[in-house]
């Protein structure tokens, strides 16, 4: 019986897809299927998948490019496992990911709909540090404060969760993972494992770097979950918007967003650092480097 269904949406990632596939095949917990959903790629993705002669790999192709959540949903509908995990085609699992998640879900009460864990963040070959996650129970109130699990790569859910709360929202312009976690947390608790079990690569074309997509995603989040989002969470949104503008060398809008973040949550240190360095692109880059060093020292 299939225990874990790994869902990988992919679009024109033929170069990075092999490391994702091989990280799944290397898992010590072997009762899995890997559902790869091709979002109408125009590169060599079909040929890359065809190189793997393994019955546990299932390749599906969408007729039209519909976006990552549409591809994830197609994978969810095809999944036969008791548990569902997500792996983007440029990320990878570390050995032991499946075993740790399955062991936790099998031992936890059914009120826990999913588990999550830490992950390392890379930009290309540059290590940016670990993404810290909570250990233990996480509730809707916790998620109103912050996107505690972070990226989809850090999660695994019981299959019935999707029947209870619905599929991923294909209309979300950004924060697709966070919106889903909030919906799950209205019906279930989540549980943090603490261990670092995956690697996430930040890409230059990520929607997280698009201020317009971030604003649209924030409006959608407020419409759907404004009853639980706190000032701290709203401040973090403005902080990320400020970073997105600064990375485009749009320093005026960046300073305005960072100032809004400080007004909403004045005890967070990082908006002050970036506001102080948001004078030229060079000083902003120095501020980002300083932040990464501090986060590595703190293990965050």
C-alpha cells in the first residue's frame, strides 16, 4: 500500500528536476509514489522524467499552463497515498524526510492534520541559512501571527485534510502555501518536528519578489482570513514588500513599506536595519548580508 504521495508541480525546470526526483528515490521509507505534474512545459521535461525507469514515478501533463497550484491540485486528485507531501521541481528532500513525517503522523492524534519541519535555504550554490520552525503544536492563532511552516517543501498532510478543507486555491496571486495552512488550521492543528529535512532554493523569478503579486496576495488573504491575521503579520507583509521593492532598486517605495512595518510592529529589528541601509542598492545589499549573518548565528 502506498503511504506517501509526493506531488511535484513543474514548469520548464528540466535542469533542476532530476535532483528533486533523486531526493525522493533516495528516501528510506519506500512505500511512496511520486506524482510529477507537468504544467505544459516547453523544455525537455518529458524526456527527463522518461529517463527514470521506476514504477513509483507517475508523470502527468496538463494541456495548458495553469499555474503551480493547478498542477498541485491535479497531483492531489491523482494521489493514492495516506499522506501527501509537496516537492517543487527545484527543491529536494533530505534522507529521512518520509520516515520522520510518517512516524509523526501515525503517532499523533487525528486532530493533527499535518506536520512540518525545518529546511535549509539556498540561492544557487550559496547557503543563506536555515528556516526555523516551531516544535510542537501549532494552532490557528499561531498562524495568524506568522507563516510558521513556511514553504510547501516543509510539510506533509493526511490525505483526508484535502477532502475536509478543499484543494489549494488556484486564484491566489501569492502566499499560496500560507492561505492553505490557514484553512487547514481552522479544522486541524499542525505539529512541528523541529528537524531540518529539506532544501529550498530561492529562484530569481519567484513571485515572492514581485511587489504587485505580493499586494494582490495580501488582499486575498485579508478577504479570506482577515479575522485571524494580527498586526505582526500585517507588519511582516509590509516588510517583505519593502524588500521586494528594494531588490528592484525601487528604494522610495521600499522605505515607505519598511516604515509601515515598523509602525505596526515596532519591536522587530530587521525593518530598522533595512530602512537604515535603504539609501543605495549597495548599502541595501550590505544590510541583507548582515541580516543573513545574524540569522545564521541565531539559527533562524
